[in-house]
């Protein structure tokens, strides 16, 4: 069964591109435009293996809060956080979560995803 | 006592003149004939280190010691045993009244009398502290005048130099761009404060002569007195940067929070003891706020640049994915980046948060429409748009126009586009834009969407609850873009 990734990014172009890149690499992609939408998806379905989320997004929650909530409620779900604005210091992200700075290079994305034990 | 030895020790010069003088040839007569008063005072004078002078008898014969001789300059020794008037002829108009008063029985004491004297052959200012005392015989008749005095010319000059220096310092202090105040004593009494210091603490406050704790009572609770006490006690200066201090400096004495750089410098007296504190202060409230705004702005710009690079990356990658060949990809990519660049100009021209939907629409029509035969009809309110959505709206409009020229209404001579935008939603909280094509070739809804279509459906960047609908009516394409109005207009 292919790994299912939930991509959370308010910028539609970047989300589109991330989704294409991941699909091409063999992942199953579900998209959300903000943390509230992402949370609704996580609650609806139990087959999300990984969360790939931006930090700065409109809505009631930002990506860091979403990551924390995901780690707490869906501990098996791997977490990757991306941002162009912040570089989270140690302790801000849940343990085990990865961080990638924007703009996200395809090479770096693949290299980070390949290191996640839950996905192999 | 051996009077001669005594004179030689304390007044060698005048002592010798006194002994060698032929007094019998003077109006005073031989020394043996002198009254006891004259002999006693002469002895006192020649035994004293303090400058002293005797003016005796109606002849006003003048006798003095070495100390006084120094004050006579080059007139000594010729003046010894001469008349008082011949000694001070150049200032006689000032001396005469007081010597006359002494002979009339009235003494005079002055702390500082100023003379212009020619005792060294040139005019010079001289200052003396002295007393003229009448000397009487047992029956009360005035025999002469005894004067003990000190030349204080050098002290006066030093005092004046000090005053001049202080005055000069004050002038420098007044012109200083920083606040300067001088506090004296262990309870830090304001001795001086320049204009700028007054402006920092609040104009019109009476502080001179008051201790800091009374003059600026609001700083007591803020620990300022403790800091002053420490400096006064330790003699060590204190440098404070960007300290927040509440001062009752408003027009009605209301409290204002300021950020102040200051230095407390102990001022020491000649003995090395701390006598006061020199305060130098600079109100850096506005300066620091400016710096923080600048830092925030440059951080903001960096962040925006990263976002834009991410957007360019996504556009490039999408363009390359969907283009049939490299030539097409290159052309499309350069057009799309050109659109972003133009949209960026609007953001920069209008300043932050000042671009409007109309400006972006006009940029698109300038490229894709013909002013002599306009085919895109536009209508909509003057609506502000945030910088993030403005980049995506420009791109959407560009892709819609490009597609219309290639396959849609603008590809035939009769086709038109109606582009409208408004504030919608039940509570007026949505932005709505419609692009309606008509009169073009028949649309084939089953045709696969091009890469432009994907970019259109990516929606408005940075907005909440955005939706893009593309409906292929038989009459032409209808595109509807909607999103939350607040995030559409917000600056990120």
C-alpha cells in the first residue's frame, strides 16, 4: 500500500507543486489549504501516514500547533514541517518531527522522507 | 631677645634696609627717639612673614617688611622710608581716601581691592585683602597707620579662571545634544540641568535646588535613587543602556514610558572624595523603535522574498511539467515571471497594502487587450488587495487571458470577456470575481485542462476558504474566484 501524505499549505501553487512531486515519487497525496481543513481530514480518515505542513497559514491554528496536535493524537503519523519564515528552535516541534526550509528542493524533500523510519 | 637676628631670619632684605637706614635724617628721627608704639610695631612687622606696612607721622613715612616689598615690585627698595604717596602715586586717588580715614581714626578692612599697578614698569591688575588700622598714643591721638595685608592677585585669577571654565563648560553643556545634569551631595540635589535634560524629564518641571527624590519623585520606585547612591558611595561610574523609565513628562504631568541611555559619572573634589554626580542621558525611545521597525521590515522582506522564490519555483516546476517542448516552456515561464514582476511593481509603487484589484486588472488588459478595440469589459469597486493574493490574482488573470486568446473568446474576432468583481457573501465578507467569456468558438468541455488551468485553480495565495470554479458553458468559459475578504485584503 502506498504511503499516504497529507500536504497542508495555504499557497495553492506550492501545494500543487508539492503534491505533484510527491505523486511522482509514488506517494498518495491528500491536500489541505490550512490547519483546520487538515484536522478535519485527519479526523475523518485513519490512513494518513505522514503530515507535511507549512507553518504560517490563515485559520485558527498554525502548522506548529497542527504538528503538536497530530503528534499527540496520531502518534504513528510522521511529521515534516516546512517554512520560509521560521526556523523552529529545538523543543518547538514534537520529537521526531523534521524541518525543511522553503523553498523546498525536490532533492532535499526526497532525502528527508527517505530517512523517516515509519515510512520504510 | 636679639632683635637683629630675628629680623635677619624672617625679613632679611627689609631688616638690612631698616638697620642701615639713617633714620635721624628722616622726619621720624633717630630710632632711640621713637615712641614705644612705633618701636613695638616695627619689631612685630620685621618679625612677621605676613606682608605688613607702617605709615607713620604727618610725613606718612613708609616702612614695610619683605612680604610687602614683593607687592611693591620694582619700586622697592627706593620706596623704603619714603612717603606713602610717592610709593603709590599711580593709584593715589584710590589710596588717599583710606589712608586719610586711618589718620582720622577710622580703620578699613577689605577682602578684595583691585588696583592697576605699574610696580614692574607696566600696568598690571593686582588684588589685595587688607586692613588699615589707626595707631594711637595713650591719649588717643593717631600717630600712624598699621596695615596687615595679603596680595590675592593669583587667587583671584585662579577663581576667575575657574569661573570662566565653568561658564565655558555650561555653554558646552547647553549646546550638547544629550541631556546633562549635575547632582551635588549625598542626596543628589540638582545643581544644573541643560535644555535637553529638561526636555527628557518634561519641560517646565522645577528641579534645580531639589533632591532627585523630590524633583522626580516617580523614579524613586524605579530604583534610580539606589543607582545614584551606589555611584556616590563607590565612586564607580554607571553606564545603562536602553533602560525603561516612566517619567511624568506629559503636558499635564502624566506618566510616559521612555527608553533612556544614561551615564552616572562621579565628580570628585580635590581630596578625591565624591562630591556629586554628573548625569548624561539620551532619550532613545524613538531611535530604538525605528531600529526595531527596520529589523522587522527587513525580516519581513526576507520572508516575503522566500515566499516569492517558493512561488517562482512552483511556477517553474509546473511550467516544465506541462509544456510540450522546451521552447514553449521557456516562453511560458518568462511570461509568467514577467507577470509576477509587474504585480510586484504595483505593490512597491502603492506602498505596503495599497495595491488594488483594478490596478492588477489594468496590467493584464494592457498586455492582452487592444485599447482601440477593447474586448475585455471590466467592472468592479475600488478594492484593496494584500500583497500575497495580488501575486496570485495577477497570475490567474494572465492565465485566463492567455487561454482565452488561444482557445476561448479572444481567439475569434467577435468574442468578448466580461470581468467583474465585487464584495459578496451574506455578510459582505467574501471577495468574488467572475470571468465570463462569450461569442467565442464552441467550447469542448471534455478537453483536458492545460497547465494554465492548473495554475488558475491553485487559487489566491494567503487567503482563507478560497475557491476557484471553472465551468465550460456552451457560450464560453465561466471562471469564478471567491475567498474570504479579510484575508484577501490583509498584509502578511
